[in-house]
C-alpha cells in the first residue's frame, strides 16, 4: 500500500479562507488543503465504519472485520474515538493512526500532544505506508502549571486516547467545604465514563504495577500536602519523614514500567508566602517537581491554557 495524502485539513482547509482567528493566522505558514487521499493520482474513497456509541472511522486496508486496521485516518483528531477503536480492537499496536481533517479548532502547538497519544501528524503530500511505525508515547509525563492554568485538563487530554485509565486523586476529603466539593465534582464530570478512580496517597504500589492501565495522578502538590500533614511537619519538624516519602516516590517514578501522567502546581513564580509554613511548602514542592522532572521523558508547563514543552 502506497497512498498519498494530498490534503490533511478540514472541508475548507486550514487556514480557512477569510478567517481572522489566531489559529488560522499561525497556520498560514504551513497551510493544509482540504482532505484528499490519492492512489496513483486517483482519488480514493475511504471506507466509513459506523461505531457503536456514535462516531465514524476513516479506515484503509482492513484485513478482516475482526482484525486491527493497518491504517486509520483519525478525523478531527478525536481522541475519544481513538479510545473506542482501541477498546474494540480496530486499532492495535501495529496500526498507523494519522490525524486528518485538521482545522482552526486545533491550535498548532496542540498537535504536538497527538504524538504522545500514538497519532501521527503529517503535512500535505505525505505518503502512507502500512509499515510506518507508531511514535512511542512517553512513559512518564509531568504537567506543571499555576492555579486555573488548565494543567489538569491538559493532563487528561494526554490520556484520552487510552481505552482504560486509572485516575489517582490525592486530595483528602474536606467535610463541610461546599466550594471544594464543587471543584472535585467539576473534575469528575469531565472524566470519561470508563475511567476508574482511586483516592490514595500511596502512589508507590500503583507505580510498581507494570501490568496496570495508564495512571493519571492529580496532583503531586496535594499529595505533598497530605504527606506533610501526616508527618506533622508544617512547623519544620519531622522533615526527615517528608524527605523519605519524597525519595520513595521519586524512586518509584524512576522505576515504573507503567505509563503515567502526573500533575503538579508551579508555586514558585508568585509572591513569597508570608508564613513559615507557606514558604516551607513552596520550597518542598519546588524541589519535588525538579526531582520528578529529572526522571521524566516529557515535562510540559501550562500557562493561561497554552502548553510549552520544557
């Protein structure tokens, strides 16, 4: 199989004609024509498979209905659809998944995330061959950001293409705090229905489980809060206990064979805290973030919803 992707954009291309948005302005440097697939100069009609639960798949070269496709053209970079395809077996380890139908709904820098989800982003004129290898997803990813930066949502997007995910919530219950309960509820509502949730501070056993589903840990800053609480270290005492827990976590992170995405707050860029305990936490978290980042294949920072790879 040797096919040509003459166009990888949406029905109006990208940038869209006459559109003044920032995404189209940036995309003008590398425009994408409307989607078109050619074989020896002849347009190829892609097979469309309707999926249970909605959605459609553009697919090529299916060996049999029960066999994974050799190539999948993933319309609109829909990672939720990709997760369903992996669950059904239509996408397997050898499937070449390529994003098409890209439009100004996708910021250019967001396309880098697709590679971490096992999806190739190719320019117009790329040739598709079934032997094309899949990009290897990073095993360990750390997502940093400030308050309301979008860091949790970014971490979740990096695992949306997985058929199963274990969401590890490290926040301790806060009885009687309605505002906190609302925050937790918003996080729960946007998670895919098939994700499992575990509430714990004991991250090491989860990281040691090589056969488990990918982990999303949200977040290390709340994990550290719980560890300092348990050690009674807010006034600077028993810091050796906190250090041992941090060292154990970093060691487990280094040794894990499980895919994991962890979220952590970046608290060192603002005003110096007025209290001793606030300064202590800032310093402990900054050091923990640096140690986890040093053992990670991918580290990204989210600022005002925009993602930068560090």
